[in-house]
C-alpha cells in the first residue's frame, strides 16, 4: 500500500490541505496527518483540518519517515510562521529528502523547504512573494504551475492544485 504523510498546522491554507488529502485517498494512498500539537486544527478559511472526522492526527514527534513514500507540505503563510520554527518539523523534511522520498510542496510550503535546507541548487516554485527567499536560499525561483527537481515537486498557488497533484500521482503510476 502507498502511504503518504501530510504535515501542517493551525491556519493551513484549506484548499492546499483538503484537495491533496482527498486526491491521495482517491488514488489508493493511506494518508497520515501530522499536525503541530497532534490535534485537529482550523484552516485559514475556518475548515476543520483534517476534514474527515475519523482521521487520526499524530504529532510531528510521532512521525517515522521510513513508513512513507510521499510527504505533502500544504501552504498557508500563518501556518508556516509556526511550523518553520519547529526543529522536529524541519528534521522530518530533511530526513524525507535524505532518504530520497518524494516531497510535494505548494505555496508557502516552500518556506519549510528553505528552513529545512533542501533547496540549494534546485528549481523551486512557491508563492510569488517568496521569490527572494527561494533565490537567497541558493535555489532558482520559478513561477511555473508545477516544478519538479530532484525529488521535490513544487507549485506556487492553489490554482495549480490539479496540475501539481497530477505530477505527484504520476510518480506512483506503474
């Protein structure tokens, strides 16, 4: 069974959590949700996250990277302000990268990639206001709807959710 982890926190961008969550389930993934605090949270648009009330939520401290084939980092500027300060969260991202496990990041999720030090010399997309941050971290910023470079698939905005998730899902097609 394919297994994915969605890693986020309070005030995540609702679309960027909900669409990948259900799209992965639709494609047969078992999806774990790790949220800062280990409890359901509220999206920036007030949606309960995770939207499925039966979904078990774990704390980032409980994540075992080797159990997964995919990491999803939804955006949300407010959520990233808190998440990127958590060493455990950054260690998880870094370990996914070191183990060459696919990472999908959208919008402000690029801030987590930067803080986890996994973007140097890569083409990375993220929210448009992050162009300087991405470039200053040693990456090459792209505003393209979906960018793939060395095991990281990024997108700048939820208007590209379909294209971004299609690229991620295609990595698992036989």
